C-alpha cells in the first residue's frame, strides 16, 4: 500500500524561508483587504425626508423620494462615502399652487432636472458628530456644500445652509435673502 502522508509536500514548502514570507504576505493582504471595506447601509426610503426653510419667504416644506448609497465606517472615515438623489417632483410646501409653480421651468424645471443630487468628497469627525463636504447639484448647477451630521439609532441627521441664488432658483437681489435651511433625516433599515 502507498504512503498517503499528505503533509509531506506542505512541510517542504515551510522549510523554504522565502516561501514562508510569501505565504505570510498573502495571508496579511487577505486580512487587511477584508478590514478596509466599510459597511454599505440600506436606507429606509419611505421615511427619508429633506426638510427646508426658505427664511426670507417664510416657507417651509419637504422633499422625499430619496435614494442613497451610503458606505459608512465611523472608525475609518477615509473609506466612507455618501451619494444620493431626491425627487424634485415630491417637493411640497402644502400649497398646491406654489408647489406647481416650483415645478415649472423658471423655478426647478422638473422636466429637465428631475432630481437634486449629492456626492460626498470628504467625511471627517467633529466634536458633535461628523462633517461632510461634497457637491450638491440642483437644476444642473453644482456647488460644494458642507453638511454637519450625526449617526445615532440607525438614523443620519444632517443640517446645512444653501442659497437658492447659487442654483438659479427663486433668485433674490441679495444672496443672503436666498438662504435656505436644510435638515435631512435618513433612517437606515
């Protein structure tokens, strides 16, 4: 009967120091590569909402229809990213006449620009949570914005200020009069 000792070829491999180093490098690379991927989070689109307050017009409202790709690792923010869209047709101020006007070409021009888009470029830790820089695109115009946010109890809550003048929507003579306070609430499933 033949000797079926399967360990013999492997023992020869481990006698070679270079081979040991190569195996150690391969195992290390595998362990590191599995730790660098951050967690991809699925949002609860039904309950995700953007609230806004157009200060000078004393107009508040919401935008829903939010879809997002969130890769978030609070312990390694360099590999984290957030990218999302909001459906402009869902914009509501609870005033149908105003909402219909906001959809028109002279405002958001929903037919040509059906979504508002955001893509992060940098996420960093702050004393009160996190800050995220990225490009916000409304009505074809991109502008860098900074969003302060927290992540707690499976919900992202972010706040920022934008100016409608920057996006050619309901422009005012003074930029300050086009200030819009934004609050995003994005629950995770």
